């Protein structure tokens, strides 16, 4: 193995730079060349690459976003796009690719491997935490801290005005961000796609809170929840049915994807990425590295894509107890 390529793809997440840095530095440590591709698969298709050495990644461990930028490439979904990407990798004499991203990234990597024999190694990076084969993905912890900080601020104004706030958080089809940040921020109710508690139950719970003497409340709503109303409709519905509630909506949106990575995410990114390089050096391919019970493990990319990372339902029970 003489040269490894690295790229970040899909939605960016805080800690991706720490991951790039660790790949590049591990390559330097083991005397392998390293090349970065810009904007994920799209940069591979366009041949936008940059040679990276240990000094190219100085002063980035603390930065959010990704210095290699990211994209969701439509062109790569086509066979022709993938062929062009593979040709460029061959031209650049890249022996293996480290792909930092989520499930879309890994699906693309597997296609590249199956159709063109490129060796790939996945490093899970997404704020959603929705990847099987790892307890945590890079960026999730930072996103949680961003959400909790935002909700703490919302709580100040909610309690000053005796208001009910619906706070929508990201997570695509998974409720990890909502569930964990909801507990961390002391939310009244948490709505996640994995558990549809229903509108009736929400109304009952809010009514009960009112009777129990609560004057303000926060409901965390995962963007993918299955209650059948978007967060604005939900607020309208509660206003109509429980008119004493002065309800407001805050959609946190993309601020959840930015910011300085937490120490946890930097260390996670560093450990996973060094391991990714070492596994390639060891002749392994088409794996994803992950953190399982604080050890760095690996599983096949197929398994990572087929498996489902499930939420810890006990957290729902805890949340219910604590919002009494
Ligand atoms: O996967 C990360 C994520 O931020 C999801 O939580 C969200 O649903 C999606 O990406 C948003 O994507 P985009 O930035 O393309 O709007």
C-alpha cells in the first residue's frame, strides 16, 4: 500500500477535520502518501484532489466543517459517474480510499468497490448517530451540546413568558439527537420517529403538566417524527385544543451541524481514523470502524448498512419519570 485517498461526504459534521487530520498524520507516521478529494464523490469525479502531508492539516483539529468540503453527488449515483471517479483514482495511483460520512457515503463506497475493485474503509461521521456498528458517530456529541445550549436559552425566555416551546431538531429518520438532547435539556416531552406516542397522549401530558403547576414547557420534536403533523401544525393543534398554552416554535436547523467539535468528537475522530489507516495497512478492506463500549472495532460495510442502530428505549422511560 503506497497511497491512501481521503474524503468527506454527505452532510458535514463537527469533528470531520479532526478525522482528516488523523488520517493524514497516520499516513505520514507509516510513510504512506495521502491525497484528499474535495466535495466527496463529486471531487473524485471531477479529479479535484490535493496532496496532503502532516503539515497540511495543522490547526484544523479545532475547526467545524471540513477543509475538504462535502457534497451529496447526484452524478455518483450513475454508473458513468462512478467510472469517472474510479479512473481518476487509478490515475492518481490511489490504492485505497477512506470515506468519512454516513450511510449514503458507505453505499457509494461499496458500489465503487464492487464495480471497480477499489478498497474502501468507512469512518462514521454524521450528527445523526444513525449508523450501525458504532455507539457514536463523529459530530453527534457536538450537535447534542449545541442543541442543549440552544434549549437552555429557549428555557430562559419560555419561563419568563410562561410559554410552551416546540423545538425541532435534526436527525433525519432517527431520534438520537432528540432523545438525548431532550433529556439533557430537561424537556417535557420528546417526539421521535421510533416511538409515536400520538397526539392524544401529547395533549394529556401537557394538560397534566399544567395541572401539576408547570408554567412553561419545552417539547423536543425530531424532524422525522411520525406524529403526522409538522412542528408548526403541532403548535397550532395544541393552541386549538389547549388554548391556555401560548405556544411558540423554534427550528434549530443547520446550526446543529456547525461549530467547534467537542473534545469527545475530536478524540473519537482521531481514534477511528488512525484505526482506519492501520486496518488498510493490515490488508483489510470494505470495513467500517466504530466505537463499541469504548473500544475501536470494525464491521463489514455491508453489515453497517444493513444493521439498524436502535435507540435506547430506557431513555424514554427516564424522560417520562423526570418530567413528572
Ligand atoms: O444527515 C445530517 C442531516 O443534517 C440530517 O439531520 C438532516 O435531515 C439533513 O442532513 C439535512 O440535509 P441538508 O443539509 O442537505 O439540508
